[in-house]
């Protein structure tokens, strides 16, 4: 099946905007099943939950696993507005997410195409299909505006 990422990315961008409104770094993530049905959606909540692991991807993975009553997300797609960090990339691999779609690259903290490059490591349990740059301008604008407001 050819994957149409626009609907899922629109949901992820909505989650990123909601995260920004809460004072969180504006990153949003959604997980869809093989048919494109929404299983989970989340935005960053590290400050709200005082939990450094409460990244959008981690929260969405937890919620999707709960929805499916499974520890593996076989056939699922995770769509996120920012390149996942190394922690999130490792969780994506462990959850066996089939496809990762992301918007903006993260040269400073990314773990997919930058930094740790988790999926390229010989010890990676699973390497999802990766589609980068989807709605990158929209995701980048949210991030730049958020950080500009903090300076």
C-alpha cells in the first residue's frame, strides 16, 4: 500500500501546536495502523509530567501498544513532526514500528539521520522504513517560533 502521510502529519502538527500552547517543545506524534486508522496521538509532555521520557513519540507508542494490547506495533506507522532523538529511535526499533515518517530534521539531537543514527547501528533490533521531510517547513516554523519566543 502506498502511504499517504498528509492526514497523519496534519494530526501530528495539531499535537505539536497543542504542546506549544502548554509550554512544551512543539513536537507531535501519531500512530496509525496498516489501514491508516488512528491508534494514538500525543504531544510532548516532559514539563507537565516532570518526565524526561515523555516525548511525543514515547507517549504515542505507549498509547498505541495499550490500544492494541501488544508490545509490538507490527504494520504501524509513526508520524512525528521532528526527527526522533536516540531514545525515541530505540523505542521505535524495540516496538517494531514498520514505518517512521517525520517532518523537520534535527541536526543537534536527532537519532535517525543525525547523531546516534540508531537504525544504522549493527545492534538495532529492527529498522523501520524512514520517510523524512514530510511537511518539514510547517514543522520547522513551529519549532523556530517556539524557541524564538524563549530568547
